[in-house]
């Protein structure tokens, strides 16, 4: 049928009609709130490059987690800032490490909130890389044992999901094997499977003090020019036992997100990363965009491209907007 018999505008006349035929629906249940936890007590310090995000001590983190749960956000993902760093990231897998303390505190406060833990070494190493460094090179295989130890320590502390973000080859199978051997076979793995060597991570690296002290991460994170490689990476992680796969960043890689969802069909996460969030906040504060509308349009585009869950620093803000949406 052609105009004038068929007029697409008929179904755009008012909000009720638009909702009736809407193809993509964003819900609070789609959102995961990232949180930064630090040592100390009573600490709630805003991160300058990430307005609305804070360094939180364990006691403040528990309050933040409780508030997120009350808003209908199903889960949080934790990033720890250690008191001290060393060459092998010891606090990442220490029994009393900052993330381990945080997991226990959240579970004591709001037991039904999903707690995801980032499994990586970059925040904990003195050199800022995601693995063991030998003679100036990030070594893959020696890193796997430390990542598996980290994931196990998080599971022992009560984490619901462990999320390796390091991009070492074989880390999903190493973590899966260790968890299974220690009777944590029911703990899911959410793998950062297609994690690109992106310039959009800048504010996070400030927040986590995790910038590499030499070189960069392009020897282990993906080349932004590659698409087919992302499918190979995702396929390998699924074969090794990943339960959820992730594309990171989100907006510059919506095509990757779409391809992953179409190719594999299983649960897919997308990370709306710190640089994406910071640009939105900066433009909003300057009055250059309608920040709330752009946020919701952004998150909707990520879900429309194939994400089943979205990690975003704006999760609480989006949850408020969704609650008030007619």
C-alpha cells in the first residue's frame, strides 16, 4: 500500500498510540549501576569527571545499594580502589580486600540485590595493567591464576555474578574451572567478551586510578576497527563457559552489539561507559542538549541494538525517569 491509503503518521498522533505500537521498551529491570568502593568510613566523594558518581566507603556503599534496590534497579557492579597497590594486584584476591568487604556489606544490607564484581587487576597493580607484567610485557597465562583467585574470593564473599574484564585469552575457562572445583558451579560468569581499546574509558581511569604507567592496553583489548573478531571473541567465551557476554563501550559499538545478539542469541550486556556518560553530563550542564531526553534516547538505542542488560552510571537517574514515565 502507498500514500494516501497508508499513512504512517496515523499511529504517531498521541502518546497513547505511540506506546501502543512501540517496538522497544526500556525498563528499570534492564539497568545495572556501577559503584566505586574505597577504604575508610563515611566517605562520599564526588568524582569530578563523572558528576553524580562517587567514591564510597563500605558503609556509604551499602546505603547506595539499598537506595538502588528500592528504585527497582536489580543489580550493581563493584569496582574497588585498594589502599595499596603492588605488581601482582594482591588486594584483588585478598580475603579482606575492599571489594570482598563491600560484597559482604551489601548482602548484609539488601540480600536480594544482585551483586556483580568486576574481575580484573588494573585497579590493584602498581603498573596499571590488567595482568602480570614481565620485562615490560603483559603476560597472558601467568595472569589467569590470579584472575581465577580473584573470582573465587568474590564468590566466597557472596557475589552473585563475577565479571572478568581483563581480556586475557582463556580467562573464562580458568575462572569456570576454579569456581566449579570449589563448589561454586552455580555462580554465573558475565564476560567482557568484546571489550575495545577505547578512548571512552578516560573518566573511569581517573576514578579508579588505573591508567597504565607505561604503554597502553592495545595488546589485549580489541582494535576498534574490527567487527568479525568480536564474534570470534564472544564465541570463544561462550565455549569456555560464559553465561552472559558483554560489548564495551556501547554507543560507538551498537553494530557489534547487534551482530552479537543476532549471531548468538543468548543474554548480552552492554556497558554505557564513563566517557559516554561524562559527555552527556557535560553537554547537559552547558545547556547544549536536553540531558534527560538524550539519556533515555541513548539507553533505548542500546537496548534496541540487542542489549538485555545495560551497565550505566546513569542507572538511578534513568530509573527515576522510567518511574515517572506515563
